[in-house]
C-alpha cells in the first residue's frame, strides 16, 4: 500500500485542503489523531512485554478511513481516544455528555459500532466507513 493511501487526512490537514479544517483547534485535533496512528504504524508487528499485539496494517488503514468519514477535520466529530485492543485491532472512542460511542476495529479491518447512553449499551452494529 502506498504512503499516499495511508496518510491522506494528515497530508490534507497540513496543507489545509480538508474543507472542515476551519480552525487551528480542528487542525490540531486531526494532527493528534493522525500522529497516534503514525506511532502505531511505525511499530507494525510489535508485541509488547505482556504478549499483546500492536495494531495491524489493515486496522490502521481502516482507522484512517474512519477518521476521514468521522471528522473531515472537525474536532467534535473525531475520537477522544485511539488505543490498541491487544489483538491487532484498534478502538476509537468519543464521548459527549451521557453518550459514548466506540468503533472496535479488528486486526482484519472489520468494524463494530457500539453506543452507550449513561453506560448502558443502546446500539451495536457491524459497520464500514462510507467514503
């Protein structure tokens, strides 16, 4: 997979090409999200001291797609956290008041969406980014 395919949101954000990047805070939020994915990408195939797997290339590519779909560089649409799941996948999560949303991306790139209202699961579905 080419670098252009892996990093377009970050490149576009730096160049100011993303239409939703209307403020420096929006741009900084997208850059932080992309920096997190880049950090994971720099250590592909890593296993930590507890035997937990770092995110796979498929999971990272899917997360790039989700960032493009979610935010178009608007920080209120971007995840609050991006963390490895320990099995080669990633979890993207954002919260707003009593609502918490999670996108659990498997090592193969399959994604499950979960929504919690006041800590109660209210929605669960297999989804894919609409690009």
